[in-house]
C-alpha cells in the first residue's frame, strides 16, 4: 500500500466513524523515528474538510495529566474551534478567585475551572504525538486512559503518533496492554518516500533524481528523513556554486556524491568507506562482511556512479573529510563538459527518433526538412554510415537540394577532421555502408596529402637506429624525404641532437644506407646524400676535398 492509499484509508476510517458511529475511534500511526509520521498526519488533516474541532498535542514538555487536559481544551480554543462553554462556567473564575487550598499550594478555583472546561471537550479530532519524548513524570498509562475516555465518553476521534520500538521499559509494556483496548486501526509509515517527494518539489529537484533518492532510501533501508534533509541542503549548495545550467547527468553525480558522503559519515555500521567507492569484482569482495556485501550490491544497482572514483569523487571526499577546499573551478569545467555531452546526446536522440518515425509510418510532408535539420546538428556526432543513410532517405523522398547541401557540409567537416587526424576515418566502413562520394573524397584526400602530418626525417632515423621500431608512417616519411631534408638532417640536426650523442653523422649515414624499412629506397637515399655532399663541396676548396673523401667512402 503506497502513501496515498494510506491517506485514503485514514480518511475513510475517520469519515465513516464521524458520520455513522456515536463512539469515537482510535488510530495509531506508527513507524521508525524520522520516517515522517507527523508530516503524514498533518498533510492528511490539512487535506481533509472535516467540520470538526481539532487539536494537535505534543506530549513533549508536559509533566502531568492536568497539564495535558489544560493543553487540550486551551488549544481547541486557540484553533478557533467551537467549544461550547456555558455562561455559568465562564463566570466561575471571578466567583472562585479567592478560594485557596493552601495545603496543596494550588488554586482550587483554577483546578475546578480546568476540570469544567475539559469536560466540555467532545466531538473533536485529537492527535497525541511525541510519545517517545514524553516526560517520565507523565505516565503513559494515564495518557492512554485519557485518550480512551475521550474516545468512548466524548465521541472524539483519537490519533496516536508513535514509534512502538522506541518506547522503553514499563512504558513499552503499558502501551502494549492499552493498545489492545484502545487502538482500533493502525497505519504503518515505513518509507520516507512522501517526505522526499514533498521536499524535493519545494527545491526543484528533477524527477529522475527524486526517484534515485527514493530507491536509495528503500534499498539501504534508511527511514530517517533528517538524513535526506542534510542531503538536499548540501545538494542545493553545490548546485548554487556550479550554476543553474548543468546537465542532468552532472546533477546525478552531485547527488550521488552527497548521498555517498553522508552514508559513510552517518552509517558506520554499514562498514562502507571511501575506499569502497569503486568497482570491485565478486572475487575482490570474497572476504567482505555480509552487511558490507549487501550495501555495495544495493548501491551498484542504484547508480554506477556509486562504484567509480572520478574527479567529482575526489573533490567531494575532500569536502566531507574537511582536509582541503573543493576546487570549484575544476568542477565547473567538468560540469560544462558534461552539459555539452548531454546536449549532444539530445541531438543524437532527436536524429534517431526521426528514423523511428520513418520506419513506424509516422512521418508527414515536413519530414525532409526535419531530417535535414537534425542531420546538420549531428554531423560531428554521428557515424558516416548513419549520415549516408540520412542522405539516401532525402534523395529517395525527392529532396535532392537538401541532400546535396548536407553532402557538402559533411565533406567540409571531414576535411577539418582529416587535418586534425589523418586516421580519423580509417574504420569508417566497419559499422555500415558509407556513401561512395565520401569514400572517394577520403581516397583523394589521402593521395593529395599523404606526406602531411608524417614524422620528420630525423624522427624516422632515430626510431630506426635507436628504438628499432617503426610504423607505416615512418616508411612513407622516409620515402617522401627530399634532398633538402637530408641536408638539414646531416648538417643541422644530428650533430646537435643529444639523442645521437654516441654516434656521428657518418655512422648514421652508414646505417641508413643499409636500412630495412624499405630496402629498395637505399640507392635513392645514397644518391641524395651524394648530391648533398657535392653541394656542400662547392662552398670552398677545403670543403671540396672533404666532401670528395666522404663521397669516395660511400661509393666504396
């Protein structure tokens, strides 16, 4: 039975008894401390339109049965209810004002007046709350007896709000004895769901996050709303620091980290600590206690964020452990990147939704306009095969103009991506069919720019000689190296590069003329080096003799 059904049940019992029965009823609203029993009742009574006198009595602070009676009749008056007080009773205080019973230290007139006033209480709804905080000067037996009197003799509807498990010693036994005689119905409140919902609405928490908190409360059996009051307060503080415009996924991470922090802080009996806030396999958890296993599994099912230690985790850990201040600038950057991701996901969802409509026969004459706009939005987000299919649909439905325009926009984006990373589209066909014009564009671009973005010649030489490992790009770079590249390497780079400290330029040349990356290039490399030496020899007679000697050694 959910909370609304319980409200309806309570309302039905009271309505039936008020209309049809001359004797009152007693209803106990029970549940753990902090679960929201009083909130539940006050929301119920505020929502009902009973034309009845009503009084709410907190037993906290009352020290005698006389105090309790006075509180009942005086609060009915304060609530502007109609309490029928005969004129002769109203005149009693002035008549009896000088009468004293000195041996008791009491005003007899006041005592008589209180008794007469209390006797006028009837046909009212009376709620007794805070049994757990009741003074030990006030006997629960007397309270229950008074409630029973009001129910049977004064046709009052009695509401008792208490946590039966919190009653101690004799009070627990006395309550159990009187419960059977007094209480007609029991409403059990065992979930804080209604409190979470009501308080989350007040501060504008997103519905998915409300559901997450409710699932958290139920799965971990946390029935004290004061825990969630702290959670909501801190969540709002962090939201304020990070600004209003953040993604739902970021809001979830913030909420999870706050829940996590207070869980570790308030529920040490769960044996759950900051070091447990990451993924552990079943094998890793073999030595964990049963309660720790249960709580970890519960958290993992609620949200995967409970089992990963990201940057949000470390910043919130600092806050809860009070070891350092939170870097809100860093968190704002994270929140902004999450917002971009969230918005991009929304664009992709809109794009895919159009195809659902297409296959579901739910499109209209404006479909090509919608598809063109949605496709534009996801050019940098979707795969080429999905964009190719969008183009195919536009062409099939006769909107060639938009198809051509979208095609050009896709190729402009492809060109930008290729400048950033030549390998970006290497696996473009692995997920589906890609339009031929895109394949041709990539082949043509690759041919025209095959030497762009390649490693430098000095990097190729270093990788070959020292690392003894190379890629196809290193081979292409070696193949495309010009005479000027070799001149720069031999005379300007290698002599001053500390990576070649144990090898001189002539030794490098000797090794590269025997390179095995692509041996058929060796004769071409040798000729370019000879040409470089000859050019250097033209600088002076000295250089002529020097270079002739090096060339002779190369030929030998």
